[in-house]
C-alpha cells in the first residue's frame, strides 16, 4: 500500500487506478519518467486520479502531511485554487476511463515541468524507519556510544534529505505549476474529445456515451492505438466529417420522402388543417373559437406519415489496397467506407468491407448493428500495398455477399479505386446480367491522379453511376452520389 502524500485514496479508487496503470503502457511510461526525477511520483499519480475520479477527495490533516512532500502540497494546492481544474474534475467524477485519461495528460505536463534534481532525491521516511527500528530494538535501554553515533548520523542524514526535498520544491514557482496544470487539462480535453469522436467513428457513427458500452480495457486499448497511429488519427478525423455529412443527407432524405394521409387527428399545424377549421378564419365571429382551438391544439388536421422505402440489401464496400492507393487515397477511401458503414448501421443493413489487390485480401462482415470498435479498427487499419488491381476478384466477393442475402433486394456495391484494371468482356457481361438478376446497384469512385480515359469506360460498364475525383478535398459530388443510398 502506498504511503499517502497529501490525500488518502479509498480502496475502490486504488483498485481502479491500479487497473488503469496495468492496462495503459502510456501511463506506466509517464510514471517511470517521473520516478527518475522524484521518488514518490507514482503516489502523486494515484492521488491525482483520486481527485479526478472521486467527488469528495480525502485530504490529510496538515499535521499529518510530511514536510518533504512540499512539492506535492504546492501542486495539489494549485489544483484546488484553479477553477478550470474544479470544472475539469467535476466532468470526470465517477468515470474510471476518463479519470485515467485526464490523469495521464496532467501527469505528463507535470513531469515535463519538474526539473532534473542536481542529485537524486531520497525518501526521508526510509531513514525514519531505520531509526524507529533501532529504538524498538533497544526497548528503552541506553544505546552504546557507537550506536549513539550511528543514531546521530542517521538524524543528520534524514535532516539533509528532507531539506533537499524542500529545496527542490522551492525551486519551482507557483506560476510554473499553474501553467503545467492548465496545459495538461487542455491536452486532456482535446484527447478525450478525439477519443469520444473516434469511438463513435469506429462504431458505425453511433453515439459514444449512450450506445457503445465498451469495457474500460477496450477503451484504453483504443486510446493507445490512436495515440501510436497517426494514420488512424487522420482517418478518424476525416471520417467524422464524412459521417456528419452522410447523417445530414440521410435525415433530409427521409424528410423529403413520400407522405400519405392516414387519418384525422387534432393539433395546431396550420399546413395540415382541414377546410372546416380554416373557414373559421373567414368569419370574425368564429375567430375566438379558432384561437381557442389553436392554443389547446384541438383543431382538426390531417394525420400524415412519411413512407421512405429504405433498401434492405447489404452495403458492400470494395477498397482498392494496391500500392498505387497508398497515402492520401487510402485515407480518403477508408473515411468514405466508415461513412457508408454508419449508413448501414442506421438502416440496420448488413455491411461488408472488402480489401482487394489482384485478389481478395480481407473480408469483414458487420451485421447491421453497432459493431465492435476494435474490429472496425482492425479492418480499417489494414493496407496490403499490392502490386496490381483486380476488379474481377473484388466484385466476385461482393456478389457472394449479395447471394448470401438473396432474399433482400436493392443491395449497394461501392467500388473505390484508382481504376487501373480492365476485366474481361465475359466478366463485364456477366456482372451486368447479375445486376439485373439480383436488383442491386453499383457505384464507382474513380480517383483520377493520372490520365485514366481507357479505364473510365470500364467503370461505366461495371457501375450504374460513377464519380471521377481528382482532388480528394473537393468531393461533394461523392456525397451526392453515395450518401442517399
């Protein structure tokens, strides 16, 4: 059990922080770096977690706080005085994962602020324990001259050790501490926002706080994967924007759907009122009756329902994983794939993401509900850097998924590629026949970084509609093409 510095940590909180330390290699690295500067940094980390996780932290009485802990007294005092820290901790109270993320960011800023001591600091408590051991062994007897000399040496050593710790604390100004705390909080806020958005992005666009119930170990794993993978960070950021656009188009699509009159109800929607109610507006004597009905929402009006026929077949996304797609094209294509996955989740449709080169490298099937976040990341993170491209292999894999769901019609196949392939005439004719037989649509996204005029005709034969895109930052036509499926 850790000797408290300034705060006493409840047993449950101690278990929570120990679990976070065990799962988070990043926090372990921070602790190791901090311990190289000051011997009780790990205990400070635990106390910081306690202050973020527990609504009412347990501070020691001033008389129980050891003088060598002056640096931790100062840091904790600055935390208590900063309104931004109070607001920050209030948001994190009771959340094991977010308290861990906040602790990590804060302690990174603190360890960066702490100067390297001129010589390693020692714990005066070790010397006190030695002295207590000697006096307990004496059991009230008078020590020998030699032992008395040893006692005096230990007392002097303990004093010097304590004073060194206090001097180290005095070398750090309150302004430096305040800056470190504010910096740590700002980084924690940004990281928590990025993690929340990434969890939503890699969970089919679902709401992080309400719908995805990830275990803390899974959240820590996700946070570490994002932290160590710049590619995933960029994909998540871009995909978040695409998912928002897709959701907006999907919402407007339903709003603009066909409406039918299914009966008569009461309300005060002026656009739906029956003629017998509107006529009251033409007679001044009837207007009070109309006004009363409007206030009470008791006017007779048409009851409407929006009937938007949603496709029930699977969404199959074929991602070109050949070497020519490496770089921005790969990132962009995977952001589009995640936006399409979010549509599949919202429409409760099966979704297949298929990576292909000259053969099908990987297939991931998601069943139309909120997917496992780490499984989605495993799928999206993969890139095979193949030597060539085969539309035949990709579309054959897509057709297999459609045949597995033959009972549902109106599937959608999306081929995302830089277009460098020419399937055989026989395959193209068979593919066209299969599109009619199984009643599915095929869309193509052709990234045109070079002159691909010979391949445009191929895409046109394979797809109902395709979009050429040369500038991946100007892809509004892609949104119009895909996000209303």
